[in-house]
């Protein structure tokens, strides 16, 4: 009888705690260094959640190992609604196929909450480049295989995989130059040390608008509203390279249903905020705000797609 009463009391306390969530600070773990797209999105969302929930929302950068260090930390955290992961596609659908012995199963060890935003990549070249169109780049690639250099923010990054897909779909091959992050890759692109790159639109928009980089095509299934006049790759004659980078939020597996609902509603409200929407769309980010169910279906598709490309192209993290 006492055991039964204790169990009922414990259950009641757990339920009450869930409904009272959050009753202490919430941490958004970002598995990359400060200043990148994922970090920027987490720091924009955080204050909106803090305002809604009346609790401190902290951003904690845990970079390293293609984002898997931060993801592992969240996987091992208690599923009590105090720790979440704000991440790009890398740790969820790329790293598991790129790295050996990733210490989590991206499909089983997290509760998926929402894909927050997405953005196409854009094929850019330095302003002084002789390449004025996608056709010019393809002509150069075919005339000089493995010579045209493409910068990326690292092996297995969205910009690297987009280049690999571009080469695969066009039967060409370029020279991949991986950097340790987007900033040094863009710096060398601006300086003309590399020939081209598929960068996130939001990362290079200011340089395109300043006339320092030339945008040749976007990888979305439709033109980007912040790059009027720039065609999609499909419009430029290259099919099958519709690519979006995206940022999402997940929790350790086993998040109480009430907390999942409350957090998801908080995220939807944040993404509906007019000021936040303007902040994101001004740099080319598209608001998604998917449901957990939509996110789950999307992850399955993305996982299969990048697994196939990584295996076909024999891409490694080395």
C-alpha cells in the first residue's frame, strides 16, 4: 500500500513538474563555434523562448568532430527539458555516414522537435573571376578536370557535399579545398585564392551585395528572394542539385509529452514573431517551423540522400 501511494505521489510530482516546465534555466547546445549560422539562429531564438517561458535560456557552444561532440553531450543529457540541441544537418544526417564510431544513433537517440529554417546554397566566384555563368564553370571543369578549386567549410559540410553532387550530376570533377569553418573559406574566396564555392546564402549575401563575390546560381528549387536575377541551378541547366542547408532543434530521447508540446509551441511562436522573421528573411533564411512528425519524415529522406552521395563519391572526413 505504501509503495502504491509512493508511486502515485511520484507520478503526480512528475506530471506537475512537467506542466510547470521550465522551472530552471534551459540550455541550447550549439555543436559549432560562435558566429556561424547555427549559433546565430540559436541566439535569435533564445530570447524569444526566454520571454515566453519566463526562464533564462542559455546558448552553450560545444564545437568539434563535425558537430558530434555537442550532439553526444545532448544525447547523454537527462530528457527533462533542460537541454536541447540546435544543429545543422551535419550531426544528424551527414556525420553518421562520414565518421566512424559516432557515439549516437541520430534516428533513435533524439526527440525531433522542429526544422526551424532552411536556406539554399549559392555558387559564388570572386568578383574578378573570368566565370560569368554556370556554363562558364562547366566549360572550365571539362577542359581542366580536377583543376578548378572549390572551397568548403570542411569535409562533409553542406558546401562540400553540394560541390560533390554538382560534379556527380554534371560528370565533372573539381579540386576540393576544405577549410576549418566557413569564415576562412570565404576569406580566401574573397582574396581569389580559390576559384569557387557553394556557400550558404546567408553567409555570403553581404559580399555579393558589396560586389566582392559574383553569384552564379542558387541550389534551391526556386530563386532566392534576396538574390533577384540569379537563376537556380536547374534553370542554368543542371538538374538534381536542389540542396538546402537547414537548422533544427532536438532533445534527448524521452522528453515528456507536455514539455515537447510546450517547447514546440514556443518555437512556433518565436518563428511567427515579425521582427525575427524579418531578421532571418533579410539574409536569405526561409522560415520552416515544421512539426515533429514532419521533421521525422524529412530526416528519413535527408539521411538516405546524403548516405547515398557519401558512399557513391567515397567521401571521408580525412
